[in-house]
C-alpha cells in the first residue's frame, strides 16, 4: 500500500510505501522499524545519562527489555478498552496489533509501572531512574510519531495553513488538507528534550525532571489532542487522552510546587 502525503504549501510531494520489505511471506512495515529505532535511541540516550546519575550501567537496558513487551500490551489494552464495542466477543482482533491500534498513554503507563517494580526489586533509586527515563521517553516519542506519518494517521482537522498536510481520506473519498499533528507532537517533544537537557543540572530534587516531563507532555498533548480527528474513544463526545493529559499535567505541576516549597529553594540531598 502506498500513501500519498503532500505538503503543497511547502512544495513537498511524497508517495510512501507502508511496507519496507518482506521476509518470506511476512511484510515488515516502516511503522515497526521506526518504533524500533525510537526505542533503540531512547535506550542509548537514557544509558548515557544514567552513568552521570550514578545508576548501575545495566539498569536502563534491563528496564527497557522488561518494560517494552509490557508497554505494548498496555498500549493495546488502553486502545481496546476505549473502543470495546469494536472488539467485544472477538479475541482474535484484540491481539492482532498488525491492524493497528496502540495508544501512547497506555504504553507510558505500562512502562512506568514495570520500571517502578524493577527498581523496588533491585533496590535502585526510583526517582533517579524516572528522571533518566524521561529523556528516553521523549526521544522515543520524537522518533515514534514519524511512524504515524508513514501510516498517514494521527492527523488533525482540516486547515489551510502553509504547513498543511494533504492526504487522501477514504471516508470522504477525496484529498483533504489537515493539521500535521504527528509533527506538532514530535516537535513539542523535541523542545521538551532540549529543555530537560539544559535544566538537568539545576533540578532541585530527584524526580523533578520526570514531573517536568509529565507536565510538559500533558500540556502539549492537551492542545494537540483538541486538533486531532481520531481521538479515543472514536464515537464519544469527549477525548479521554486530552482529559488524562490535563489531569496528569496539573498533578505534576502541583507536586513540583509542593516539593520546591519543601526544599526552600535549595537542592534536595540525595
């Protein structure tokens, strides 16, 4: 399958194959390759910064190996839960992720949960691991959103802005010009990653960088989600990811303020 994706305002016209190559009869999609690259770079970045935090060298790699399959399962369960009407009574479709249907917030929840369990079992500093993990999460999300671009998905409402993205809508039977929300989120995460790298030596307490990540991503996701036309659940009048983003951002900001007041402006001792 070939997706025609254009940016007419920028003079960019593309025909993108969803299938990168085949192994026997198995098709390997660009989406999976891009997600894999994002995961690999996330581990590399987090590992590099873990050493500076005094964390065990193998901790981040071990967490990634344990958390990745759990994150995929949670991403799928999150998606299926909010679209249960389409999957109830059909177990085969629930487990068939090759048809698509993974939600990033589900993946984050699964990854954070497994990271916490790992740290408790291994007696590793949870807050430091979460701080370092923030760099990895942002790196993975920056790259991963380009998988949505290849699939011509996760786009927004129609617009005439100069950077509009043009693609074919099978539902409308015509080409439409839309907000490239995949790009908005990728760039938002890139800004967040740069910001964390600049701020990391100024943090007041362990866990602050993770809270900043939660707040930053939540703020960005809340307004980006408002533009998207494929938000979960598909047929509801509310956008669950937008609500979740707002709640988590508010809680993270409140915790940062609370912890900073406790620190009295001084850096907390580890």
